[in-house]
């Protein structure tokens, strides 16, 4: 009987911590997605600026420019993968509704 009470108490504790995480995470899916897209856009702008600096020879730190370019490339790939997964999930939902 004590083990059942302990499990119930553990479930209540975990569910309350999950609820507090959801309330404190800073927003819903749409706002997280919008912030992510804005971050990818900022990374792309920084990379374009870095590439322009490299092309004109006015780059101050070649290492930081290379990092900015790689960061933009990786963030764009990540965003494309998220898009592909969202489209795949949408298509799967359409299949199950028919």
C-alpha cells in the first residue's frame, strides 16, 4: 500500500513540475517558431555581411567571419529539416483523416 501511495505522490510531483515548465517556457509553438525564424534570418544577415567583408578584404577577424558563415549554414539546414518534418506530419494527418 505504501508503494502505491509513493507512486501516486511521484506522479503528482512530476505532473506539477511539467505544468510549471509549460507555463514558464516563454510561449506557445507559434511564438517559438517565429523567434527561430527571426534568429535564422539574423544569422543569414551576419553571414552575408561577413562574406561581403571577406570579398572586399575589409574583414577584421577571418575566424569569426568563418564561424558566422558556418552558423548561418547550420541554422538554415536545421530550419529546413523542421519544415520537412512539419510537412511530413501534415501529410500523415491528411492520410489518416481519409
